[in-house]
């Protein structure tokens, strides 16, 4: 057993015993019934070595982590033009906030808040029907992870469709400003379905490898994005990946990371590892309570923070 395997197992054991686990999201009904005792972790090193512990092979709803993959695809479709419709600044507001949209003329602060990801879904629609855009996203994530078993949980997608009043408000509001080009129902169909992707920590960490490896899938050698684009996506994950808790996450963990209300976090140690953690209980900012703690401990024990001197 390498040291890293020992560290990963140790963290999984500590998290299994942690008393303060946060509260699972309840505004999407199927998420409320996920067992808060779950904890999973997967670390994929640059050479492909995988360390998986706890519930690291159990699929969960990746929710907003999917915004990293939809942004990657949307940038591939329209390039840097995307930035005329979405900003690149932290919002300092909750993930589903509508307030800034009024003064900022329907241009969301960044692609990782809901409004921003709704615009990237609009871009993914392009000239496609919603079904095709959803299929493209699923194929992309499967190819990144090298795993055809990844699926979209229709129950979760439908629950979001039935209860997503705020997202409908955001989409319609942006459409009023001309920053949504397709009907709100179509765009939200794409958005809710990619949020409903179900993946395990192992699958998620595999899918995130291109961000650790300068845009290249290290397994296939295929370039997914340019090195510059990978760097920029990582920069956005660091500054905007945890909503109004992004500063706190950078302070505690020091890695680019993207969280989702399903309790998952994808984190990237550039050149070193792609990491996914999952525990359904959230902190007051809507980010996984134990997922954050686990990453904080992993980084403390490995020295992987991007702010740590190298070599
Ligand atoms: N699908 C969720 C929503 O739109 C995503 C939120 C999240 O994971 O932060 O509310």
C-alpha cells in the first residue's frame, strides 16, 4: 500500500465517523432521501493510479459539477465568444440568486452559478433539439471517464422540472434581456438533465483528468481542450466553483474545485491528481460539509495546495 492509499483510506474512515455531517438538500425531493451517512472519495493520479475508498463507487447526483463539463462543451462550440454572454467574476451570492441579473442586464456573473449554466445550456442547444443536446453531454462525460455506464437519473431531472421555479424565473428573466436564444423550457430541459447526471466519485475523478493534465485525457492522449483553456477553467473553478463559499474553499483547501448540491465536489491538483469526494450533507453555503473537510485533510497531508511551493 502506498502512502497515498493509506491517506485516502484514513480520510474515508475519519469521515465515516464524523458526527457533524451537514444537511442534504431538500428543495429537489429525491436528493432529500439520500443517506447522510454516505461518504466516498476517489483520487486518480497523473499516471492513472486510482485510490478509491468508502462509497467511492456509488453513483450520486452530480448536480452543479456538471457545469464544468457543459462549460467545456459550450466553449468548444462557440469559443471565447461565450464570454460576451457570461462573466468571469465570483458572484458573492447564492447559487440561484437573481438580484445581480437586474443591474447587470441579464449577463450572469460566471458560468458556475445557475444563471450562467443556463446560458451555457442555451449555447449547447445551438441548432439541436433538447434531446440531442442532452445526448451530446452524456456522450461527452462517458468518453471523458471512459465509462459507458454513466447515466442520467430521470427521476431527479423530472423533480427539478416540477420544482425548479427559481431556475424558470432566471431563464425567463435572461430571455427578457435577450441573453437566452431558445425557449426557456427547452434550455431548462437541457440544464436539468445535465444536472441529473449520476456518477460515482471514481467516474467523476476520471472525467476530470483533462483538467489535471493540461487539457489532455491522459488515458487516450486525446486533446479535450487547449492547455490555456484547461488553465482558465481551473481558474474559474477556484474563484467561482463554490458559489459564495468559493473564498472559504480556496482558503481551506487551495485547489480548483466545483461543488454540487448532491454533495459532490470535483477538485483538481494540476499535474498531480484529479479528485472527487461525496457526502450528501451540505454546509450553510450549500457545499458538501464532509467533502470539504476531506479535501482539506487530503491537501494538508499531501501538500497538494496550488499555493504550496513546488519541488
Ligand atoms: N440543479 C441544481 C439547481 O439548479 C443545481 C444546483 C447546485 O448543484 O448547486 O438548483
